[in-house]
């Protein structure tokens, strides 16, 4: 199954580039530290993800859901340009590991928490926390969930603009 899935993802990623995509993100939700051990990741998942990265000839991102901290060292060795993480991962702890391999860190605003259930002020606060922690590209960890209120999405954008303005 892993071999079949790997082949499929490679061909699908190549098709995305041919269709005009600038970036291909590989999402691997079943490799979460919530579901498998770091040893299982290294043995079963890492070789497949590395092969995918080797075959894709454009900007490549890797997303792993949940508590991915124990897998970060292996994730950054897979050959992706960036890793996307959820709020369960402390950016300050993994950033040096990623930087050592010239891998960007994306995320880490909660897709299933504040983006849906909180108000704009809480989303703004979480956004600023992720930026201050050092994310290279701000995003909700697992994308924007359909029930997320538009005001919360806007709050994330406003917080980013304010943060950038303060840095100038």
C-alpha cells in the first residue's frame, strides 16, 4: 500500500506542476505523532516521503498533522522546502532544527480551534504568537476549515500586516 500510495502521490504532484501549480504540498495526516511512533515514521513513512520529494521538481511542502515534534528531525531530512505544522508543535523548539537543513517552517495557527470557535481577538493573538515564535510562512496548520468565520480569517491577515509594520 505504501508503494502504491507513493507512486500515486508522485504522479499527482507532477500533474499539479504540469497544470501550472507553483507549489505542491504533501499532506500526511496518518504520520502524526498522535498515531504512530517516531520509529515507525523513520522506518515506513520517511523513505516514501523522501522518494516523493526527490521526484517532484518544484517547490515542495510537507504537512504532518498533530504532535509532529518527535518527527521533526526526520521530516526536515526528507527533502522538502518547508514543513507545515499545527499549533501542537512549539515553533521555537523546532525552528533551529529546520533552519539547520534550510527548511522553512509554516503554520501554526489552529485550524480546528480558534479559527472556528473563537473570535477575531483570539485569532489575532494566536497569529501574533506564531509570528513571534518564528514561522517563516503564516498559515492555519491544517488549512482553513469551511466553518471558519470570515472575520477570523480577516483577523489573521490584519495581525500579519500589523506585525510586519512593527518590524519595519
